[in-house]
C-alpha cells in the first residue's frame, strides 16, 4: 500500500512539475489559437470549423479546444484544459488577446476610412479586370507552374500574377476566393516601412535622425537612428524564435504594449554593423510613428488615408495591440488581389493613378542592402541581391511573412507575384522560375 502511495505521489509530483514549467508555453499556445480563431472568424469571415480544419490545424495548436461567441465577438481557446485565453474583436482594429481580467467593453479609438470605389479596372480600380491575352506568354507553362505551387502538400491558399499592369492569372484553393482575406504576418513590416517612406516624402520626417526613445537618452543607445531600426541593424538584443518561449512569442501573445519590449533590450553589437531580424524592432517603429502625430486618432487614420485606402486596398485590416498601436510586425489581413496592389505600388515607384505617394528615392533606399545581411535585407523588405533565390533575377525584392506569405516584385520584368500559404516548404524558386520562363521578354 505504501509502495502504491509513493508511486502515486511521484506521478503527481512529475505532473505538477510538468504543468509548472510548461504553463508559460501553454499560455502562448492557447493565445495563438484564440487569436487565430478570433481573427479568422471576425476579420476574415470564415467559420470556426473551417479555421480549426485549416489555420489552426498544426503542431500543438491543433490540440487546443476552441469555442466562439458570435454575439459577443469573442473566441476562447484552452490548452489541455489547463488554462484559457480569449481573443476579442474591436471594429476597425481587428482582434486582440485579452490579458487577465480585461474589460472588453470599454471604448476605444478606431481608424476612419474612405473606401470610395475607384472606377477603373483592377488592379488600379474595383472594376472587373480587362481580359488580356499576351502573345509572349506561354499559358501552358504558366498553368504548370501554378499546378506545382498548388500541390496539396504546399498548402497554398491563393496566388495572383500581375504582368504589365494586368491580371495575368490567379488561383485559389478550395474554400478560398478573390474575396478571401489572408493574414500577411511579416509582410506587415513592409507596410510599416512604407508609411515612414510616405511621411518622409511629405517632408515631415527624416529617417536618419536619432530614434525618439526617451528611455535611451541617458545611455549609448541614444545614437540609434530610425534608419538603423528600419534596416534592423540597431545592435539591440532580440530573440526571434517562434518554436519556444522567446522575445517574439512573449511580445505577440503576452504584452499589452508591443512597442516597448525592444526598448528595454541592451546592445549586443554596434548600430549599422550587426543585422538581426527582429519583430520587436518593427513594433518599436510603430510606436515611434505614433509619436509623429498630435493625436492617437491621427496616427490610426494615417496608414489608411495615405497608403492603404489610397491605393484601393479596401479589404485590408491592420490589427492593434491593447494599447492602440498597430502591430506593425505581424498583424494585417487583406485579399491576395489587394496584396498585389501593394507590390504594384512599389513596381511603379510610389505612383498610383497619377498621384505620388513616395518616390523612386524611397524605393532605392528601401531596397538598399543592410550591412552584414549578405544582400538579403533592406528597410523591412527582403532582397535577392545576394542571390538567395537561385535562378531568379537579383533585382527582385519581396515582402515576406510567416508560413509562406510573399509578394515578389520584379522591376525588370514588369511583374508582381503573390503567394499566400500555410507552409514554407514549397519550391518557391521553382514556381518563380516557372512563371518567369512562361513570359518571353
């Protein structure tokens, strides 16, 4: 009897030990599931069942139990019945995770939008695209490239190809279509960089000025510039590990104000010498951008008024943290067609329907390689100057996000390619080369 009691005590001790040390990770897993479910249902207008079968059907997240309160616009997720997290919807701001006993009924500011329809064919307006047949395009080759990308193992959800300002082709997986909003993840970083470019073009900002961070003014970090932050070579410590409890997972799933975690980090290198990819840096930039405006409302409005709605990306929703900052590192939703518009804006050096949002100087700056990035990174934009994408023009650059979200811009080929996915395992280079080979230049 004593032996059995000892065994039971040992088992209970082991279980308690496991729970105590696993709790932080379970908290993040439940947070991921609740946030994903809430955004999928209330931002992307998908069903809870569809979300569980697709977006949340991977790794340990799949073992969480979700439920949705459609009336209250709240999604709950528990991790092995040990804890529960909830994500709630705020009109205009997407969804956000509650922390502890969050009052989800309190008032909040939301962006004012102008979704006036542009009376032109897509991509420069809302009307049906012009049906154009290009004699220099081998459509069989083009379709073969898409066939490979849409192999079920690649979990591709949507793809759009824009050539010479025309919709060359598009394709969607079952359950998705041209109106389906998809999470851009870190493609949001390029949105964040671009609003800095627009503000600079308007003469209201100089990215080479020192970053206005009050906590840095009494130590050597005061020398960090906005430019250093845009290029992610500030030299600040950061842990961008999505598979463990890290700076980035704590920031996205446990922080009220996501702009502040990077602020607290010390130097581990020198500015302009040490490149390290950091979502914390981008959210710090979002906080710095907010300081450029007299009011919170003006900050919220600017991203839409001067960029997103101006180019007709009316499907886009930028999600904000509990402090009202746009999560500029990770959380923006839009249709693949609208993501293609963003790429096209860069292809045209910031010009859209006769209006200049930013100029060629900004494009040159944003696509200038960051020191020590081996030609892979610019100002929140990925580059191919180092030949990372084999057999693909080195002039190509892209907006990239977690799980295979990409907008590829080919300035020399007059081409924009969008791919939205749930995995990064696809042969993307093969797909890009397939599309390129289908077009005779």
